[in-house]
């Protein structure tokens, strides 16, 4: 785990505020798949040394370019942000050893995602929850069918029910 944190710190530039401490990132919490190729958009949370989400821009979205190699990543380009970027939270709650906040992926703005960070023996971790078919679920991934520049035909959300642990999914047609 630590080698991944060092890798991210060395090779990715982050927009830091002067008043924020040096931060670390959790592993990818959720990801988005699309039908046009194997590349994926991943969403991770930036945290401080106490596993608390940063107050300013805690969510980082990036491309995992699987078509080019398993470790190839790229930034989300400005023209891709309306579909794959995030609406950063207005407030971040801090608790001992972690925190939580709500955010939205711009391409599915009607879905509120709750993200929680926490400390474990292995380091900082995060989990996301979302409503799927009317029940709270651990959010795993989204699949979208698109064509052309930004024509979304189908959105499918996958997760695990918090109460039963069973796989759940919901399909919408925008």
C-alpha cells in the first residue's frame, strides 16, 4: 500500500492550497465503465495523515487507460468534466480517524454519493454508499452506454445492499 502512496505523490501533481497539509490518496473507491472502450474513470479521495478527507477538492477523478496498459493513467480533460468530473462537496465532516461528505458525478447529477474515510491497520480506506432501487448500498461501479460526443443511452449502477449484502443494480434511461 505504501508504495502506491509514494507512487501517487511522486508522479501526480495535485492542486494544493498553501494552508492544507501534505496529503495522501486512498485507492480508487468507485469507477465508471463505458461501452466504447475498456478505459475507466476512477474516483479516489484525498486525505490527510489522519485519514480525514481534505476540505478543498477531496475527490479526484482520473482515467485508468486500460487500452494502453494496466498502470497508465490520465487526467480528466476539461471537455470531459461535464460527464465524468465531480461536483465537489460543499462541506466535509471530520471525525476521529476519518470523515465523510456527499458529492455527485456530473454525468449522473441526480445521484448523491456519500463517501466515508476511515483508518485501518493497513492505512487509510474509503467506502461510498448510494441509493439503488430505493435501498442504501455500498457503491461499486457505474456502466454507461454512450454514442457520439455525449449521448447517454443507459446508466447502470452496481453495488451491494447494506442490509442483506446481496448484489443490487439499477438501470435508468436518461
